[in-house]
C-alpha cells in the first residue's frame, strides 16, 4: 500500500491518493475524495503499462468538476424524477440538480465528499462514509462502505455495503470512464462492446427519465447482444439517441441467477486489452461520455465527448418511483450488499 498527498479541498481538508496492486504489475490509484478511481493501470498486448480510466491530476480538480470521474455514487446513482421520493407514505424532497430531477444524489453526494480509509493492505482498501438523517434529503442515518481489491487474476473488484436505521434507498455504483487504448488517447467508439441484454429502459425525453417500459432491443441501436464497435450505430436517426446525445441508457441484464455473472465485454483491437464486467446487479448504464468537452486528464491530454465510456452497474433509474421496476429500498437494520468486478486480459 502506497499513499501520498493529493491536494487540498476548498475548505482546507487534505485529500490522499492510495495505490493498491497485485504482483503482476496491475495497479489502481484511488483517492479518498469520492472514493474515486484516479488511474487503473493494466498491461496491453505488448506488455506496456496502460492507464484505462480517465482521472484528474489532483483533488482540487475533482472538486471543481462534475463529471464524477471514477467516483462512488450514493446513496442513489442515476436519476430520480422530480427529485422526489415516497417511502412508507412520507414524501422526501431531494436536490433538483439535473433538469428538475435529482442526478447521482445531488451536489453533496458521496462522490463529492471525503471518505475515511480503513483496512489498508497492499492489494485492498476499504473506504467508509456516513450520512446523517436527512442528509442529501434521504431518511435515516446511514453508513456506506466500498472495498476495492486488485486481484492476482488482474481484476478490479468493487464491493459495496450499506446500512441505515430507517428504510431508505441504496443504489450505488462506480462512475469510471474507460478507454482501453489509454486515457487521453482519443475516441473510444471503435472499441468493441457486447452486453448480455435483450431489453433496455427507454426514456421519455432529454431529461432521461425512463418511461417505465422494458423494451426489446431488437432492431434498435441498443442491440449489443452480438459484439460490435461501440459507435457503429450511435449516429443513427433515433429519438432515444437524440435525447442522450448518444448512449446514456440503462440495459436490463439477462441474468440467469442472483449472484455474480459476466454480463458485458469491452475490447480494443489496438491495445489488445479486454475487459469483462461481472456483477450481481440487474441493470447497467452505458454512457458514451457525451458531455465531457475539455476535460484535462492525468498526463495533460484534453478529452472530449466519446473519448471514453462508462458501464455503471445499478438498479434501474427512477426505480423508486416506477412500480414496473425492482425497488431499490433497503429496510431499516438490513444491509445493502452488491459487487461488481472489472476483469482484464489480453484477447
């Protein structure tokens, strides 16, 4: 385990950067600000170290920017319609920070605050953060934990655990922006993607709230059941793609069991790097970095839209308000537990 200073935040607090690694050269740098992945280095087909996630140079930039690069998003990721939820007959008003909706829990969510580091070893680190009753607008005093581990199988494992003293929402994800040719290397849209999903959740309009329908991907640009370049169909005349300026949609995963399953694979023909996504979640958001113009990342490169992609495992967006979707509620005293693994190899 390595650690070093990562800059000061606006209130004077110091952020720290931690490095965890395996014995094969794979390593991840993670900051306690947002429990965010700053870099994830794997070897390409020529044995060259390649950083496959977009990250900033210091904590000050993370605090200034709103792209959630590599951050743990909670209590609830994605969007909630009208920034309003009802739990046990009580209405809770959340922050309206995205077209009158709540996105990623608001401006002071877990992605925007310092976490406490615990249980540090050479290959694993756990972060913890606490929410008071009413913080971010949600009910219950909550404790949320995330554990990152770099395994000897060249995996980055992310495990989430949370509890609260009132029934509340937990729907956490990691917002890593991947480019398998390396951060700052240009467009990621020629990289190959396959998703085990026969259905997706279309949205009403550009506010990106699902209609409630679980729609077939047949005959649409959202059919990734057969591997294809990510950007092959992205410019098609399609209302859904127009609403999001590209892919920014939840896929209904073809899960065969409740536990961990491989549900997606991304691959670069240039670097030879393959990434499998293994999760116990029922949904996954594909986001093709449609709004990241002018983001300066580590190493000095400036990234623009579609220079990366996100594969965010989750409950479906707005599932708290949509009876057709599985609820993200966790009862008081019970625990929310989920795991996602990003597994790397050379194809």
